[in-house]
C-alpha cells in the first residue's frame, strides 16, 4: 500500500525562497502523515505567470537550494516542479523526482502551449526526452507536466517505458468559470475525461495535482485527483481550496488490471514505428505522399491551380491567372 500526498498549494509568484520553505513544510507534514510520495503542482517553487521573471527564479540542477530540498526527501519520494536553467542557459519548465536525498530524474516539459492565454514557447525551451524511471516505491514512475497530457504519445510512451504510476503536475487555469455541469467546471470536465481515459488505456495509476490561488488575475482551480488503473476515481480534491490530501492506493491493482486487460502487451510497436516513419518522410517531401493530390509538390498535399488555357476569344484576360494559387497545409 502506498500513501500519496497531493500538495494542492498556492505558490507565490516569483517568491522562490517562500515557496521553498513551504515545500519543506509540506514534506514534513506528509512524512508525519505516513506518505511515501508527495506530488507538488507545476512550477510550485516559482508560480506560473512568470514571463520575464523566469530567468530570475531559474535554478541549475546543481543549485544548493535544490540540493537541500532533495536532502529533505530521505525516506520519502517527491515530485517537485521549477524553472530549470541548462548549462547553455536555456530555460525549461521542469519537474524532478527526488527521493532518498537525491534528484533521481528530471522531466522537461515537452509540449508548450501557445494558444488562448498561454505563451510558454516565448519564454521556455521545449524538452526533447520522454522517459519513465524506476523508483524506491517499487514501481516505475512517469512524470508529465500539464499540457504534456493533451498529447496522446506522452502517457502511452511513459507506460510502455515501464511507468505504472503516471504523475501529471499542473497549473491549469479556470477558464469559463461559470460554465458548470454535473462534474464541476468545464476545464475540470476535460481534465477528468483525459485522466480516466489514460488510466484505463495504460492500466496505470494516474495522479493529477493542480495548483490553486491567483497569479496576475489568473485563477487556478485545483481539483487534484487519483485515478485507479481501471479508470475509476479514487479521490477528488475540492476546487479552489488549498490543502494536503493523503490518498492510499494498492499498487497490486496494476498487476491485476494488466493481467485482466493486457492492452499494453498487445500494442503493435513495430507497426507504429513503421507507419510513423512513413508519415514523417511524406511530410518532409522525401517520399511520395499517399494522401496528396496529383501534381502537388513534395511536402505539400494540394496541387496549385495553374494558368488557364486560352479561351476561344484569345483575350489577354483569359490567358491570365484568374485566381491566386492556393497552398494549404494539412492540419494533422
């Protein structure tokens, strides 16, 4: 049995030292409550709406403050999120798995949203690696950060790489707060649909920890959850309220579910690799596009409209191009 502490906290924007102190407090509280794993939200050490503050609160992995926080995880595991500065001074939204006094693994956010109120790609670099990692908990752990879970390959690759416990640390803002339905906020409805689906399809535990509070007039809704490998919810935290929630899970449920429903076993990875390779080559114009119109240039799927043939009257107007060339890139 594993007890998980969901740290549904409200980080202070740009207040790195205050947030570090709060993380130390939560670790001690969770340890006293018998937790084996503590999960903090996305950018819990810095706040989310950083923009130009990102460089001021960024830390390298050898930063003494991170080292002290990792040292506080002796006998416990924790997923902690912060702005990481690489050796070549790129900034990443990162989450580290800390356990037994050291940083065991770091995930850099792979998918950076640039739609709606989001502008992450302006300030951060995108991660390039998706890996699960063995842990002291006795199961593989896969970490994703917020938007990462809106892309199918993230939970699938983590589970195929050995994760039985999928962690999503999030700073999801409450959009359309008045739009409520039988399961809560409109934003929460979408997230909960995703988490239940991914838990069931990967036959893994899914732990979602979302922050609360306000950054620069943006409100975050919380609603952290733990979902069983069957897709059934085990625990749902309240909306908007800060709190440390302790949830017990039986890790044997993964074995039971995967034997009864061997979806991961039956994945056709060689088929995926072959077909993805074909799609990449076709998109790059290095192979004929099986979906393109005849006459389309390599890398494009629509053929342009060329000059019209001369009309019977032979007019110059008739010999001109009567509508602009249309080039449309297919949305995939």
